[in-house]
């Protein structure tokens, strides 16, 4: 305002109701407007006004505007501040509102509320005479010592701050240039005060009263600064930081001091980080990059976002195990004992690990092999990887790749992206802390692919022994040696693994377990584990091998042992209930003795049916009387058997044969059924068959039609044309499961031969093999899994192609003793074995046809 001018506010003012803060004359405040009356005030008065008078409003503190227009106004605060609206900013998020920047002019008193809607308007009386501030000398004479005392405290407060900061120097100049009468309001709005204290200053209309109320606030602020200066550590002049005390923009003094201490600690940390970089054993290229980044870090302000990114990068580089490794345990005999104790069977895996140990004894710098265990779920692929790490004395780290569809998970993100981080390989090395761990890449066959790249392609560099000595993660951007890492991948099938990735790995097949192997695994590993998990002892429960065999054959149907483990857990839980009940009832000796006698009769008497565990209500067994799990107890705990042997029943009519199929879960037996009916010579196939299996069915019917006279095969009308007025329906049960592959060819031929000859296929014979139009039997895959499935089903003879004889070496000796293998090279041999008494071939009679 110009000297000698007088400013009078309008006698009628629109009122802005606020409860967030208190606006004092001479200060500026930013307030949010979202209530109906206040929004209407902004729209009607401020945004549509064209004169300076329309921008002057009355700000009423400590008063909330009602949420609805229908609500009555609350009682208004008696004193308000006339303000000039400097800025209006509107926004629609998260809801429509305005943000006002207002500057206080003077105090006013509400005389009468003229209207409430659409926004309140009141008749006011101006309390502060703005023109009195023009005569500074008169004010000083009237106030005398009170004004001087206030001025002294104000100067003392400002000089305690850093005068090199422009805002502090400007405040010091204002103390000399502004009238003393304006200083109480201005300083009260700057220093740390509560809204209640500001409200008291606003209500202090008399200038003398205002000075008296403000001086204690200044003294309190000065004492607080003195206390902080005593506790603050001495710092260099160039490390001084401003202690701002403006409430709208200030930083807490305590926080400021804590930040100063943190800055000192950060400075020490940076020095320590540089020392670690120089003393680390990283490669020359990595050291050069780190020193360059450290140089940039020192010149960078800590407030920059890139400061934290660069520091995190350098800390990761220091933590990586560039040359730190563990020493391998190379004693082959001890390794063999450890592997045998941890896992039963798995001879191929154990042999490969022992070979690696033997070569490591002869050559120290051997590159880590890249193995891939392929087999059905539950056979121990993941657990054997952990056991290999334990055998070698190495650190173990598992990386789950199932569902990963971003190549950055493998290679990391570039540091130019927000939230960038290294890939899983580098993170794993940081976690284990050595450069020669055992990395298990779990479920490598379930990698995905998306717009973010192909992670399988990113693994090509990781799993290539000729390239991974200089693996470059996008985040590190320097080469890291992975050649000493032992990579073990696991998969259920190789069909979904890209050929280029499959070519880089050494495939080791992990087939399903035989019944004998499952029994040994259950009694060596699963049962002791379940007893320990359920707090039981061998003196409280006994599971004989016969019961385990019943669980395997009648309650589970799998290649691994996971379902078997769950069934054993269910048995242990049922026994734990009975043991806990028995301990609770041991206080009743008569009932306990009675239960003991009943239990003895239950397990000793073999002629009568034993009483199940659930039927004994007062069971309280002492430790010397273990609970024996027999067939009847098994039925009470697990329910009726889930799987029954149905081979003999299913082969009680012509047109049924047993085939062998391979699935990711292991081998399965598969029944092929055929029927014929009058029709137009159509072949119907059902059971969700793939194209290859459909082609096998057409091959089979074509071969049989061409050899119908030879085998004396006729249709219902006695014709050798098998499809003459005859429809054939070929069905593969379990229709909800998709089936495909060429190995069902011999089974379809046998099934149709049985149908047209009216003879039964032997119930103990299963078969597999691909066929040709000439009647040859071609080799197929998955022989071991298929043979194990036939052995589990109780089949005694298995027909396989002649060229699959080499695969029989992988089958356990006990299975080969119990199953008779028939090696067939043509369909004649298959049919002769599949039917009792062979499949007779009618000899050809040479006839001379007359040409007359």
C-alpha cells in the first residue's frame, strides 16, 4: 500500500468458512474449498467478479461449512480476517473442489448476518485501521518498552538462523522496514504455534494485548532453538542447513537435526562404500564402472532420486560374490552314502553326481554341468537337487520359473527404468553369497511368453557353458562369471521346452517308482517324517508293509509318492486323536484296562473281524501296545478303496484290449473298446482323440480289411469286407482326458481283430507300439513308465516293439522277473500272443484260373 493512503474494506462481505487454519493480517494461507456454500462463493463472487472489490472476502476461522445446503449455519466466530483472493485453482479429482490462495488485510467484527444462501453475507465493522501503520514514529512512542522488547526477541530469533539463506535474510530486512504494529501478526504466522494460539492473537483487538500475547511465543521458540543448538554436533560451515520454522513449509527442528546426523552417517557410509569397492575382488571392468559411479555419487545431492539408485547399484556390486566360493566335498564314498540315505532308487542321478565328483578330483577348474531332470510330479526331482547341494557342500538356491513370462526376471531391468532391479540369477547369487552354488531352475517347462519377451530365450545365455562365463545382467551392465554354478533344471515333459534350450541341457529321465520302491520309500522316509510331524512314536503306531501296499494299490494311482504321503498323514492324524483321547482317559484305570483288553483281542484274534479304530470309544493305549494299522483300520480311516482291479472284468467280451499310455504323471493302462452295428461302413472314434491317434485307427482298419481273408475275419453278414453294411465304433474310456500319439496302433488292431473274430483277448496282456500299412510294429517312447503301469495293474505279459528291447535295461530287475516281455516286429506276432492258442492264419491255396 502507498504511504498516506487509507484502505477501507466494504461494509458487506461474503464469508468463507474454514476450520483448517487461522489467517492473520499480513500473512498468506492456502485453503481447500469443497463445501456447497464455499463453492458457491467462489463461483459467484470470485470467478465472475470483475473488480478489485469482488476479490475481497471475509475469512471466518474455527467454523465448518455444513455439508448440505439444507443444514443451518453453525454459530460464526465473532472476529474474522478480511482477505484478498490472490489465486483460485480448480480440480475435479478426487471430487470437485477449489484451492484458494488468500492474503490477510485486517480484522473485522461481524455486526449482523444478512443472508445464508447461496453463501453467507454479513455486515461487518473494520477493527484494524490500516492507515495508522503509515506513522511509525507515533506508534513507537505510544507503545514504548513493549514494542522494543518484542523487536529485540524477534531479531534474536532470526539471527539464530542461517543468514546465508535468502529467505532468512529477507525476514531480517522486514523486521527493520515493516511497522512494529504489523510484526505480531506476521511473526505469529511464521513461528511454530497452534491454531488455538493463533485464534487468541486474532481475537486480541488491542495492539498492547497483542504484543503481550506474542512475546511468550517468541521466547518459547528461542528456547527451543537454543536447546537444539546444544545437542547439535559441530559441523563445517559448508554443511550448514536451514532450520525453517514457517508452519506451511517448515520442517520439524528435531527432524532437521536428525537429518543432519543422518547426512554425517551417509557421508561416512559413502566413504566406507568406496573403501569396500577398492578392496573388493571384482573384475577390472566392474571396478572401473564402480569407481566411475562413485565419482558421480560424490558430486550428486542426496535429494536427487538418482542418488539412491546409484548407491543401491554400488552396494549390490560390493555384495556380489565375485571370487568367493565354497570348497567342494569330493569324497566319493561319503557322497554315495549321503545320496543313498536321502533318496531311494534314482540310480541315474546318483551315478551322474558321482561322475562329476570324480572328474572334479582330477581337474579343479571344471565347468559346472547343466542338468535337466525330466519326470512326472512327486518323484523327487526338486528334493534330489537339494540333496546334491548337500552332498557337494555347496549353497542351494531354488528359482521357480513356472508362469514367468518376462525376460527381465532372468536378465534384470535396465537402470534407466523406475523400480529397476537385477534378475533372479544375480539376486540368487547375492542371497547365497558364493559364486559356485547349486541353482535349481524349477518347472522350466512351464515358462510363459508375453510382450515383455521370452524368458526361455534369456535362459539360453545362462545355460550355455560356452557363454555363461560372461553373463551380462541388464542391471549390472558388466559381465559376471556363472561357469562355476551347478545348474539343475526340472521339468515334467520336454515337449514344451524350446529345442534351442533343450539342446543346452543334459537330459536325465526320472521315471516313476515301482510298487516295491514306493514301499521302501514309505518305510525309510515318509512314515518317519509323518510320525515326527504328528508327535507320534513307533511305539504308538505300526504300519506293516502289507498295509502300505494296500494304500499304494487301492488308494493311490500315481508315478510319485505325494498322494501316498498324504494318505500316511491322514492315518497319523487319526491315530493322534486316539492317542490323545487315551492319555486323557488314563485317569480311569478300569476303563483303560478294559480298552487294553479289547485292543489285545482286536489284534490277536485273526479268525474274527478286527474292530476298527473308530469303533473303540474308550481307547487308551499305553506306549507298549502300539496301534496296528490293518486293512479294516485302513478302511475306517481312508474310506472305501478308490481304485479296484478291473482287468478280468473288462475283458469278458470280444472287442476289448488293453493298451499302455504315457502321461506327464507316469504310465497308465488304457482300455480300447470296439463295437459293430448295421450301417453304411462308417468308422466312429470317441474319447477326445488327437489327429495321430485317429490316423492310427484308420491304419488299423485298413490293415485288417486287407488281411480279412487271411485271418478269416468277417462282418455280421459273413462278408470279408468288414465295412460292408457295417458301422464300427471305437471308444477310448476316460473321455474327458485328451489322448494322442502313435503307440495305440497295435492295441486298436488287436481290439478290432477280437471284435470281428469273436474271440477274447487275454486278460493279462497289455501292448504298445506303432503300426504301418505293411503290418510292421515300430518303436515308441516311454517304455519304462508304461511297463511300470502294467506291473501296477497286475498284468503279466507286455507286448512291445522289437526295437524297444534296449529300453528294458532301465527297468528294475524285480519287475522284469514278474513281467513277461514279448518283442514283436510285425502284427502277426502281436495277434498270436494276444489270443489264447494264437491267431490262426488260413493257408493260401494256389488256384489256376481258366482263361477260356
